[in-house]
C-alpha cells in the first residue's frame, strides 16, 4: 500500500521538528563540561592530604557561575564546600565550608577554570565518592558534574612492574633484531652490487684487447717481412 500524501506530510513535519530541536540542543550539549582527570579512583594514606582535581570549560563563557563539592558514602551524603565565580576574571568566592580540613585550591583567572579542593588530615571515614558540580546561569542554568572515588588506606601498595619490564625488554629485543637484520641485508646488497660492478668492468676491459694466435694476450704479434728468394 502506497503511503498517503497526508502521512508523508506528518512524517516530514516530525523529522523537521526533530532536526530543529537537535540544532538547539547541540550547542548546549557541547558547552559546559566538567572533568576530574583521567583517574576515577584515587588512593591516599591515612593522616596525609590529597588534592581532588576539578576543571570545567564553557564555549559561551560564564557569569555568576555556581559550584559545589559533594561527598557520598554508603550511609552519608553532604555538601562539603560551595561558592560562586562572578566573572571570568574574578576569583572563586566560597560561601559554605563544613570542614576546616577542606580548602579551595583552584582559580578561574587566566582561563584556568580550576575548582580543585585540598583535603587534609585524611581519615578512613573520608573514603567515598566526591563529586564536583558546576552550574552556569549564562547557559540557562545548565549543570554538569564529574565524580572521583577516594580510597583512604594504611599504606600504598607497591606496584610490581616485573612483567611490564619483561615485556618491554622482549619488544626491545625483537625491534633490535629486526634493525640488525635490515642492516645486514643492506650490507650484503651493497657488497653484491660492488662485486657485480667489478665483474662488468673486467669484462669490458677484456673485450677491448686485440688477441692473436702468435701474440700474448693483450699484445699484438709482430709481423715478419716475407723472405726474399
């Protein structure tokens, strides 16, 4: 059954509406971004301190930007620190901080857009998820966040790199062997080429000699005058 003209018109309007909505949402989806770095799990020794990283970026700039760090464990959720950034040239201003062990170490000047916090005198109870939240009124209060998990331990385990070193040594040996084989191949090719050139020169010089039956190779025989009777 062929589709009716009315059905085609409705489908076209739906596609058009979806495309227009996508054009409006695309800049928003590509604007505000928050990152806590590549490592999603951090480890620190009990009694020490650790920097929890957080940076953000916005294609449209920002004003009165709001930020806060939250802590979440199996039985606890709380806001650790919060504040605002008036303009892109202003320092962040902290409005709330529930623990003196926490300090804001970031800066938004010179487009660093850094909202990292330093957590001192770590305790085992500090283990949990730490989330950096950012909200930008300039982008219709678009909000984004990124989370890092902190593990507070007795001591940091030493990583055994023996297997890695063995793999690197094997790979390096194979690469070295391949390079040696290529060099030997080039050397043999060079020697064979020189040998062939010498043979060609020898054949050319030999073909230019005038050899006769009575003379030595490479010389002409002396012609004797006829004997007079």
